[in-house]
C-alpha cells in the first residue's frame, strides 16, 4: 500500500513496488525555502537513498554559494551514509586524497554525472524572476 495526498502519486508508487522496486525507489523528496516570508527556492530529487544529499547540496549551492538553479542542480554530488564517501569524478583528486588523509574510505566514481547519484531539480523565485534548472543526470525537468 502506498499513501500519498495525490491519487496519481499513490498510483505511481504502487506501480514501482509492483515492478519489484522498494520504498526508496518510489521516494521523491521536495523542499521549499522562503526568503522574507515569500517562496524562494523549491528543490526536488529522485534517486532512492541519495535523495537527501542531492536536495541538501542543491539548497546549499543556491543559498550559501549564490549559484543559479541550473548551476546548483548540476553541481558535482557527494554522498555518505556512514560508510564510504561517494564522490563524483568532477571532484578534484585532491579532495578524495584529503578525505582519505582524514581517515575516510572514499569511493571516487569514474562516471561523470554518475547515475547512482540523485537527480535534483530546482526553481528559484527572486522577485519577478522565476528560473528553473534540472541537472544532466536525466529524469528531471523544471517548469518555471
């Protein structure tokens, strides 16, 4: 059984489970941030357990690093759930080496836009400007 506020979302989740997927395969995360009481940044991602990392990194890229929605959604991903730190190859080798020096097990991937990483989509609303971006991992589209 899949419960969602929208009937189509529940149907889609049930279809994924019926095809042999699991709850993480059916998961999609969304986050909304506000600036001065107004909607500012909307971020969503799909990709199983790596969703949380992609949503957080996309938010940080916009809010803390001033990136556009396209830049933030397209930026290199890293993910860690307590084991190895997974880095896309767009991270410099020195970053992987520094993490290893700190005692981390590092999996520095070989595929650019690694399909095992979540695919974030972001929309930034700034005054009258509304801009969307979806990363090149595929599977997403931002309508702004």
